[in-house]
C-alpha cells in the first residue's frame, strides 16, 4: 500500500486508458505522456498497462506501507526516499515506513510515479484511469487527497530494480510538432493554412488534461467556426471563433462542433504535452503514410528502450544482476590458457 501525504498538482491514478467506448461518449483518459508512463512501469517490473500516478509540476510526498520498488519518470527531478536522495529515471527500493518526496520537474510538465505491483483500485468500465471532467475512474474520479491509501497488486519483493544502460538519445526530429491536415482543413483558406504551418505558436496557461490553448496567428474559418458535431480524438486541433487553436488532449470530449484544421500525430503528442507554458513551436505537415511510418519507428524505439533496461547492482551481486551482465569477454582455445 502507498499512502498520499501531500499530493502534487493534478495527482491522479492513470493506466493506459479506457478504450472502445468513444461511440458511447466515454473518453479514454490515460497518461498525457504515454512513453514516460510505460517507462515508469517497466522500471519497477510492472506490466505496461498497470496503474500508476500522474502529476503536474512536482510530485509531492508519499509513505510506503510495504517494502516496494518505485520509479519516477517524465522529467528530471530530485527524489528522496527516507534520507536518501536518488535520481529519477530508474527504479529504487523503498522500505515500509519510508517517506518519498518528489520535487519539481525539470524539462517536463507531466511526471509519473510507478510502484511495483501497480495500483490495484477497482476498475471502472475496464480501466483504472481517472477522467476528471466526468468524475470517472481512479479514486472517486478526482485528484488524490492527503491520507488516501492506495492498494498495490502482487509483486515479487526480491525483484530487481531496473535502470537504462545508456541515457536516452535526443530525438533528431524534435523540432516542429508534426500534424496531418484535416479533417476540416478545407474550411480554411490556403493562406490561413500557410500561416498555420509557417508561423510560431505559444503554449498558453490555459491548459489541463482536456486541452491546450495556443496563442498565435488567428486562423479564420471560411463560413464560420460552427460545424455539425463530429468525432474528436487526442491530438485534434480545433479552431473556435477566437481563431486561436485548441489541441485536444487525454481527457478530450468525444465529439466537437468546431472545425479541426489538423491532427497532431501520435508520435509527437507526448512532446507537445511536455512543452512548458510559454514555449514557442511550429507545426509541420506530413502525409497519412508518413505519419504511419513515423509511428512504427516511434513504437520500435520505445520497445527497444524498454527491452534495454537492466538490473542495478544495488551493492549486491544478485543472480538477476549477474545474468544481465556480459561476463564473458571472449572465447579462447584451451591450449592458449592452459600450459
């Protein structure tokens, strides 16, 4: 069990999300940065869809009620377990009674705390993800409050603490946020589309798990900004009457009545979600086919990163750690080593 002592902003229980129900008006929810969420779970030996905690800005304080492993991802931050200061981005052991403090995030907005076993609250409609706007899932459909105790699933207490072998490489394509134009790009004049793809936009303070409002060149729609409501998804870029685009995020509604000039590709959504308020960026258009190839490469890179995690030595030569090491430097003929 993990107890919340002092929650950070927007602290919620999330898993991969609540899928297959958008036709019934049920939004998926789930993490704002899915790769960081998956990494946190992998570091402590959980299934990638196990429930973990998401927070914005800084994590807050917790108390481990059992011996467990924890990992914090999403950005760089100081993590303190008892009297130990430990790095983020790798797993660490917490003993029963230890207080865990997670400081401000650097280089990110959304952070994740995974605990071995995962958070074993009761699923709602097949998912433990919290959807704050509708009060569905999580613990009472709300942000977590001091004193809440979160049950954990079963896990091997002797399991290894994992860490990356190499630091993550910078993404060579981490420049513009890539989009596929449409589905209502025909409601915008060619010169408006040109401004959308060439001018800079700024992330405003009007942001939460539902959407991000951007400041930039106005994007007037031909014939007005009202359409017959149709389907939306995370990454849809709606343009209301203000002409300022709104990027829908993890808790977005399932339908909307504003024209959608473009959709952010899945591979770039985590990077957009993690941009700081005030950050400036540009959009770049790709085709559907290019977006699919980018997604395949993104998924392969994430899988390779997770498969490359290895047990930490922790000062003990455990069998899990030894099996993770390449202890053989080469194969030599017997006559070369035996006289």
